[in-house]
C-alpha cells in the first residue's frame, strides 16, 4: 500500500512540475495565460498604497515585465518585497497576464520568488 501511495505522489509531482515552462524574460508576451518560470534581475521597484511593483529585465518604462505583489500578500514576506529584491537576480514562478498593454506576473506567496 505504501508503494502505491508513493508512486501516486511521485507521478502527481511530475505533472505539477511539468506544467511550468522556463522562458526568457524577453519572450514573456508569447506566454500570456501560461504558468512560467523566468529568471532575470530586478532593475527597479515602486511601492504604492495597494501594491508593490518589481520591474524585471530593465528599469521602468522599458521593463520586460512587472512582478505585482498586492499589499494583502506583502505580510507573507519577511520584509517588503520592494526592499528584498532590488538589484538581485531572481527566478519567479507564476501565470503571465497583461495589464494595460504591459506583461505581469502576480505573486501571492514568497515561494514564487527565489533569489539566485
């Protein structure tokens, strides 16, 4: 019985891991709606009353995409994301969406961002 459970868990983890695709930041526009992993540097940040924005690949307004962390989710991080990640190379996992013609990934959990 333990072997069946272990085999089931391993199979399930394979499919979950396979559902994410690693892409280059410059290719994000071709991946709207997909769950991706992107590694690049945080070039600039901006904090607002309701969210923090981390600009990836270039400083605003020439960023490849923006990571959005809503204020409600910022409390899950050990310190504000705008201070934690500026200048660091990171990998972010999430679903690509478009907002006003700009690409973004909304992050709701700290585990979605890993510092390299």
